[in-house]
């Protein structure tokens, strides 16, 4: 059997995605399995930024707030709102998830002595925010252990149920866990938070562009995301969704012109004079994926890559164990697996040095595992190369074996 005949897609489709990859600046000899950390923007998006920057610089005074960039930023807000199932007045355009989580975290008044419920796998910057707030406001942090992997979405809800009480003022959870790639049932977790009178705050850093999202259906209070990950937007572009009832309640961390201008969530936009081109081109990044067909082509292709990767890891790597469910209601474009007795960070060093494969190893629950991000610029051959390289490294390099 040839490698290609193992791949569950037709040759024409493989050729289609291979042409798409050429629309990125990614180097030909690099296998990029790290889009979860930062996604590469496609050439048309970057070329548009450069074009806008040139136009702007020709007359910076008039083109700052005037007819060039502001309308494009508003178009981006509208396109993003449509993409995530809400209205533009609930979207603040911020720099990233870190900023998006800080706005309600620091801006709401939390009852002293109340509990903050979060899992043991929240992102370190988010944990840092709540550790700081707990000290400032006298809150108790209550971490629930996430099952790795859970056997059903119910297991995830039960983990939070075990930690929630009527003293919980906020539940902080991820839509897609940065550790294993686990996709959490955010509607059920929101319901659980609300049943206890707590605020539901979602870290959606990895979800937008990976998982279908209809915020009007989820009903959470806040949802923050970084568009420079799976949406492949320019860097320093993110958003905060806030339910309408909070739009005048959150104390602004940074106060500027937009405090006076509007009651909409845009009053929490990143503020003051700055380069507007990244936010102006967010809409182009969304259009780029919609034009290919995010729902009809990109998502099925990426789910296929993840499925293949998980199956190949189990079949071809001795001692491999998945830390993400096969079930696609709990997984997306991130796959993760451990290998018994192997030092995975060390393997990552060899993967980059000897094979130009970019991937990361992460730890949680006393386990170390590869976190592999596969987007539509990746191919089935990339996965074969990755699996073969791991086996070669394990066979050749004594220092990757733990004793
Ligand atoms: C789950 C999660 N939350 C928050 C962040 C922070 O994102 P940013 O650095 O874009 O603010 C990350 C970054 O990787 C993440 O994975």
C-alpha cells in the first residue's frame, strides 16, 4: 500500500489543499503543526494590510479616523459577529484573549469571600489573572481536575458540578483546552454556572475558526478569543463578546474616547492612537476562509487530518496513548498523545533540528503529551512525516528514553 492510498481523500482534493498551502508564506521545508500557538496569515490578508498601510501613510491625518480604516474595522466587527452568532454591538475588538479576559475579570466587582471556579487546565495567563484578583479582592480559587481524556461531555460537566456551590461567583472555562485540544460543552457549563447564580466566562482562544460557534445559543456572559490563532488573522487581533447586560457594568481598565461615544461593547475596544490595519483586515481573514468554505471544506478536511493523526499515532507508535477523545463532539483540529517512557520535549527538539517539524509538548495531570495543531495548510503527508520522524528519533536517540 502506498502512503497516498492510505489517505482518505482523492488525489484532486490533496492537490487542491497543496495549492492552498502555496497561498501562505510558510517555508516549503517546514511542517507547521503549531498553528494553535500562532496561526500564519494567508498572503492575500498580509498583502491587503501592506496596501492599506501604504495608503494610510500617504495621509496619516485624514486616513486615521476618516474614510479609510474606521469603516473597515466596523466591517470586520460585523463579519466576526456573524461568524460567531451574535450582533456587532456585543463585540469589543481587543488585542487578544489575555486582554479580553482581563476586561471583565478586572472590571466587575466580585463579592469578597466568594469562590472562583476554574479547571486545573486553564491557560497560565488566565490563571495568573485570577490569582492576582483573588489576592486583590479576597476570593477563593477552586480548581477542578479535568478528566484526561473524558469519556463523554457529561464527564466534563460533572467535574465542574463537583466544584460549584452557591458561593461561586464566576466559572471560568475554556471552549477548547490549550493542553489536549479537548472541546468542552460550553452551553451546558454556562447553564451550570447560571443555575448557581455565577457568571459564565469562556476562554475561547482556540475555538473560533475550529469549532462552530453560535453565541446567541450558548448564552454565556463573556467569551474572549484570539483571532490570530485558528482564524489566521493578523497578529494582535482578538475580541471580547459580552452579554448586553454588562455593557455599562464593567469598569473600564483603560479609559479613552470610546467611553463617551457609545453604550455598545465597542467602548471596551483597544483604545487610543494605534495601527488599525490588523483589525481592519480581520474581515479579510474571515472572508478568506469563508471563500474556501469554512463549514463545507475546511472543517471536514481538518477533522479528517485529526482523525488520521490519532489513528496513525495509535497504530504506528509503540506506547502511544491518546489524551484527546476520538469523538468529534469533544475534539477538533488539535490532537494530543503521550508516549510511554519517552521524553517528549526532547523529541520536539530533534523534530525541529533534524526534520524542520514544528510541534509542541505540553504537560497536565502528571502526563506529558504532544499537542499537534493541524490546519488546512497541513497535509496527510505532513502527518506521515511527523509519525515516521518520531519513530526514527526514538530508534536513534538514546537521550529521549526516560529511565
Ligand atoms: C486557552 C488559551 N487562553 C488564552 C491564551 C492567550 O492568548 P493570547 O496570547 O493571544 O492573549 C492562549 C494562548 O495560547 C490560550 O491557549
